[in-house]
C-alpha cells in the first residue's frame, strides 16, 4: 500500500512546459513515476520528455482515462484556475507545487475540493513520495528509502532532513508528504494522519510542524485516538519574536501558533516530542518497541 | 501587509465608508496645518495598538498647539515603531462605540464578519471583558454579502431604523473592500455614533494579502508597497529587503545560510539547542537565482558579528549545481576569510560537487576554510562543528 500514491498511480503535470516542471518531470520519470502526459493551455501538441502535452485537462483525460493524480506547477496567478480545472474534470488528488497562492483563492479551492471529495495537497508543497514506488513533486530522491515510517511536514527541506535522519539510522518511509508552506493549505496534518493510521504498511508517523498557523493544534485531538505512535518535531522555539500585532484573528486563534502551544497540544494528546532531528530515529525505535 | 490608518481610511473613502475629515502630516508638510479647522485630534501613524495610553493620540485647540505636539510625536518610538507621520482629524463627539471586522477563520477556512457593541478597546480586551457581546457571521469564500444579512447583523447590535440602515451599508462596504482587495483583515474599531447622529469609522485597519498584490496594480499606484511590520529595520535587514530576501537579525555570531524558511527556522533552533548563537534568520525562497544566493552570503560575510557560517542546501526545486556555482563565484570574487561549514545534498548534487571540487583544485588557498559535506554527514554534525569553530574550540 503506502498512502496517496503508489507504483500504479498514473499522473499528469499541469504547467509541464515550464522550466522547473519539465526538469522535475524528467526526474519523476527517472524515478519510475507513471507520468502519462502534461497540460499547458495554448501548448497542446508539443512534447516534453517524450510525453504529449494537451491544451486542457479534459482532453488529456479523454486520451488517458486512468489518470487519478495531477501536480500543479503553474504561476500563482493561474493556480486556482488550474486546480479547479483538475477538480471539475474528475482528478481525485491534486498536488500543488505552486507557492504564494492568494489566500482567498485557496479558501475557495478548499471549499470546492471538499464538496467534490478531492484531496488537495499544498500549495507550496515539495510533493509526495512513496519511496521505491512513485514520486510526485520536486523531492530529491536521495533523501528517501523504502520503509515503514510515514512522515508529514510543513516545510520542504525539513521533509528531506527528517527522512534523511531516519534513513541514516536504518529506517525508511512508507510515504512522505509535504503539506506545504502557504498559510491556507488543502490537506492538513489530521487528514494525512488519518491515512497513515489506516495504512497497513505504516508502523509509526513522524510529523514536523513549525510556528504559525493552527494545523498542528487542530490535529492533536486525533492523535489521541490513533493506535500508531506519532513522533512530533516542532520548530520555531528559538525564532526571533516579532511584535505580536493585535488583530481579529487573535480572538479566534487565541495563543495558538507558537511553538510552545503546538508542543503542549501535541504532548498532552500522546505525541512523542523530539527536539532535534537526530533524536527522531531513537524515539521511533523506542516507540515501536513499546507498541 | 498592514496599511497605516491614513492609508486604510483612503480606501474606506473609496468604498463609501464615512471617516472623519483628516490629513496626514510629516515633518515636511506642516504648512497644511494652516488649512485645518480646529480643534483637531493628532494620531501617530504606527502599526501597534495602545496609542492612547502611550500619549500618541492627542487633541489640539489651535495651530501652535498642534505644531508643538506633532513635533514631540515625530521621531518618538511606539514599541519598535518610529513615528514618521501623524494623522490630523476633526474632533468627534462620541455617543457610542462599536467593533466591526471582516477576517478569515483559519479553523473553519471561511471568511467572517465579527461585531460587538463594545468597541473602542482592543478586540482581545473585548473577548476578555464582554465575551458574549462578540458575534460572528460566516460566509462562503468569494461570496458577496447581501444587505439583508448585514441588516440582521445591525439588528443584533440593537440598531434600528435609520441606524440599522446606515450601519448595514457600512458593513456591506467593509466586506466588499475585504473581498475585492484580497484582505486578510479589515477592521473598524471603533465605529462610532456621533453626537450629530452620524456613523463614522474613527480608526481603520487593513491588512492586505501580499500574495494577491499582482491583481491590484491600483494599490501600488496608491503607494502601498511592501513594508517591514515588526519594527525598525537594521541595516542588514534593509539590504535584504531591497534584494527580496526575508531576513531577521539576531544577536549571535553564527551566520545561517539555509535553504527555505522551514529549514531556516529549524537551523536557528538547532544552533541554539547545541549551545550556539545564531546571528540571523533568512529564507532563500524556492529556486533562488545565483545572484540572490550571493547577496545572502554577502550579508553574512560582511557582518562583523558573524564569526562562522553554517550553510545547507538540500536540493529540491532549488538545485545543488546552482547553489555550488553561487558559492564558488562569491568566494572567487570576494575571497572571504571567515570559515564556512556547509552541507549539500539533493537534486543535481553530482554536478554541484564537481563544480566545488574543480574550484578547490584551482584555488586551494581560497577554499582552505570552507568545508562542504555530503549526504552521509548528518546535518547536526555540521551544525556542531560550526559552533565549535565559532567558539574557537
């Protein structure tokens, strides 16, 4: 199994003719990912890395009906349009690499994706990898090894360092998911934890969060209900403190968003807190022994 | 991006939200004080709340008093914010104060309108003192608010007849501004009922979504450009800002040259955890250009406080070869003496490694103090080594 993507997943690349998208299409193909085609409006009929390019997702799916996952690489001003095109055309999972998408656009994307039962990951995600099976996004393959630990993180590089630190200790990953660094995200920690909890190839989950936002706190109550151990790495304890500005969000979010608030919420719900990357494999080992 | 009160009020006027008559004054424009009708209120233009208690909101009865009080205010600090401008406004006779805001609930992922009939104090205070007076009305993303909805909100605030009509129109206008200009927050606190039975936005807050500025060229035309919102910038922060690099000065001696923001935050934590002192936070953003990387390095190497540099590149969308090229070019051009302890792994690593090895061979003395580790050295070992070197151990 693995979550979200595996060796059978057929996927397309929206915005494939862009510089980064075409380079990473090459990397994805080299990894063995079943990238079937690309879409760039106005560039239908071209080829990128030997793959056909279509003008619309609809036309692409007519030719390749088994595609279930798309990744989005278009500039932020076109991102909502591209994501909604994928949602309306019947794509089931959308991995949004594009960063800095306007907040109101993402609120709308979230609403539509929930209505349609579509999983949106990102924006500003490095992507998703089920090591040895499939890689969608721009994650460096060297950071990951096949194994039985699920990982989910907000930041790209932290995703790589967490896996790196597991691998150096002999562990590997069932799937690693980058949630993305934008303020409003599609999938959040809880969504991904739910998938790992059900996955027969995942024994434990490492989650890496950071200051800002409320996604870590929101996931905490679900961790209490999980049968698998969750090891949590929260960064931002030593971050320079900006002046907190009084604003209306404060009465909704309260004191949430600080590293301490996240650590407290996760700890009190049974997550195992680590302070450094190198502690992660030790505490994973211990947690698995105690299972 | 937060706007100053006088900027937010200019937007309010455009949207038909009534505001007091007023004009912004800085040290070059005292002459406008001749055209103002007295008495007036003088309000320092800073982002932080609590201006009243800090003496940064004052009244003046004539031009002399106004000029004297403005001179005292300009250059003063409120928290870390220097006062560079004041807003001169007609003095308003206040009968009642309300709170109204449009913002985003990040739990529900929905926009909402928040109101209270106890305006005038900070919303956190209202939440503490009069929690039941705070009412929230949720809307769907991009959905316009209709007048009947805001009439119901006004009704809930015990406003009737003409008062209901007028506040309802203000709420619609405020929400339209929130939606149309891609705001994270629009707030009127207080919205006042005056002695002359008018409603006026006495204060104004607007926080724009910087990531949506591309579809609002009109805001740039108004002079609303990116700004630092957490106080006075240091010299290095100013240079970084111009170069488009998120950068915050800290008081340590280890320069942090990370990849993106996420690992930048982690690196600062890890350095502190192992007993070192980070000199800065910074963020390269995704796929930085070699010029940007060179500027980032320059910021650290030129800073006399920095004794050693910790660098890391885990190439995802940012490529190792681009990173290596930037580092090599910087070293060749600037011949830095400070030790640089770094690690490079990820996409295009082989190419990056080749570039570094070649440069080392060609200029061994320039690369004497530069170590660049690979995938098999844990990042924390690189951090510990940097700390040892910075401490001279």
